[in-house]
C-alpha cells in the first residue's frame, strides 16, 4: 500500500516536472507538506503527519503501515528525522550506525526494524520481526544482512526469531514458555493427523 506521500525526486521519476507539480498544487491534486514533499488528498494521515513534522514515517509506525503484526502496547507516531531535520516535540526514532538517507515517505521494513529495536522491548521486537520474516519470505540471515549496523543484542534477538510463526500471539507464547524453561517445538508434525499442525507443542 503506497502512502500517497511523495518526495519531489519521486514525482520527477514518475514523469512530473516542477511546472506540473506546481500546477497540481494549485488545482488541489497535490498538497505541499513541506519543501520537496507532497501528498494527494487521500494520503495516509500518519505519513502526512510524519512528513509535515520534518521526517518520514518510521519504526513501529512504518512497520504498522507495512501491515505487520504489531503488539497493542506499541503505540504512538514514530518519526525518523534527518540529521538536519526540523525540531519537533514528537517521538524521535533512529536506527544504528550512520543515518539512512530518506528514500521514501515510509521507511522500509529492515530500516524500521532497526529503529524499533531502540523503541521496543525484546518480546515486542521479536513478535514484529517474526511477522516481517513471514511477510518478506526472508531467512533470519537475509534480514540480518539488511540491518548491517544493528548491535550484538539485536542479533541475539534475531536468533530467537522463527520464520514458521503464524501469528503474533503464537510468537508471544513461544517466547514466554521458553523463558520459563519449557522446550517448545514450533509447528510440529503430528502423525496420523493428516495435514493438521498444532500452533505449538510442549514436551
Ligand atoms: Zn520508534
């Protein structure tokens, strides 16, 4: 789902020159949010708010925009500002290592996960990372490669992710049972049960 918020660079890439952009702003087909950033009237409100504030939609908010499973405790509008971004009282999010350039109005899943590691606890982060792995159809190694600057703690969290998880609640159960010392088998094959698989099994 596109946010319908565009940088000038994106609009030019789509074939609109500055004259056409100005004409669209005058006609109301585009709304100027700040210098170099525009939205259609139907644009995603969270992305519009993030860009108006001087950043892009990031972290938990970007992950929600990408339709990942987000724990109900992860709230608020998460914005990533450029180093020279406007000052704002809104929540600021940032990843690890050198700041990523703004490619679009909504951060990609790997960049957003990198930011979210600073904003979330371990369980919430792993829940979303499990959902990301399922959505992207990536292995943990592929996701780690897309977050090269993330610290050792986040790499440990990533090792506790599981590409087979089918829901956020399943991930929570897996993590909580293992934290209490239970051995948990994910998606076990049950002989004689046909195609049926349990969400989780405890042995
Ligand atoms: Zn955040």
